[in-house]
C-alpha cells in the first residue's frame, strides 16, 4: 500500500480517537455549556481538519485510480449511476433491514442515528459533518483505499466483503452488521461499475442528507404517522423505510 494511504488511514484513526482528548480541552477552556455542545464543536473541528489533510494527500491520486480500475465511465453514465445509486442504496438498506427484523428479530431503528440527530438539534452545523465530510471520508477510506487495495490483489466479492465488514463495525452497532455491510457492498459496486469514487460519494452524501432531513425537519410528522399504525410489526417496517440509517 502506498505511503500516502498509510498517512490517510492514520489521519482518519486519529480523528476518530481525538475526541477523548479534544472534548476535555474544550471543557478546560470553557467552550460549550454542555457535553453535547463540546462534542459537537470538536466533531466539526476534527472532521474538517481531517478532511483538508486527506484531500491534500490525495491531490495527485487520479492517475493511480485509473491504473487500478481502468478507464472511468463517461460523464453521462456516471451521473446516471450516481442518481440511480441513491435508489439502489435505499433498496439495499430497506431489504437488509427487513431481514434483520423478520429473520433475526433485530429491533428497527438506530441508536447511532438517533444520537447524531439529537446532536444536530443542539448544533445544526454538525449537518456538514454527517451529510458531507463524513460520507466523503468514509468512501475514501473504505472504498478507495481499503476496498481498492484488497481488490487489486483478490476479486470484487472478497474486497467488498472485507471492506464492508470494517465499514459496518465502525458504526458501533453490531446488531445492524447486515444493514451497514449491505450499504458497503452497494457503494463498492458503484465504485467498480463506474470506476469513479465520486459516484459512491454522491450516493452516500445524498443518502445521509435525506436521512438527516427526514429525521430533523419531518420528525413531528413521522411521529404522528407512527401513531396511526397499530401493530409493532407494521410500525417497524414504516420506521425502517421512513427513518433510514446514517451510514
């Protein structure tokens, strides 16, 4: 693996772990009145800094992507797959969630998504992280680097499986391993199909943005809709389709 990829992975890991120290620093400096606010501020700072560093390290990487995957799809085809990829991701998420509910008895909903939505309500600027910086960084780490490196030595199935498992585990909800892994497979497929990392990035950003809008702007309407349904099984199905997961 190229040296700059190791630096990118190191930057990403340090960003994920930096909150342990960063939130404490903000507390000592009396920045933010609550723990949620300090968490929000540090999340925005750490993701923005990591985003800038990683994009700088990738500034000359387009040629390497062509070497690995070949010539990219045309602009028109890429746009089509980017838009279609959003619906493909929604289908994959809904299909996997229904398997979790009906086969494995996993409860619908995501504590991770709920926590993020609550943070956004306190600090709306966090939307930039959840809808833009986060998805872009995840596609760079898990598709471009992790999937790409494994794919260069094996095949699509093995590369997509390993990278998707790491992608799923990162979200800290092992009960939803199948759901997050299905999203990882979807984004990996879009990457290989078009040979452009921007395509899964677009689908991922659009997916997260849609979930944030639904869970924040239409939260009251969703709750009213839930109250109209009788029976937990149907209510869980509606929650999966409407609520979605932040990936």
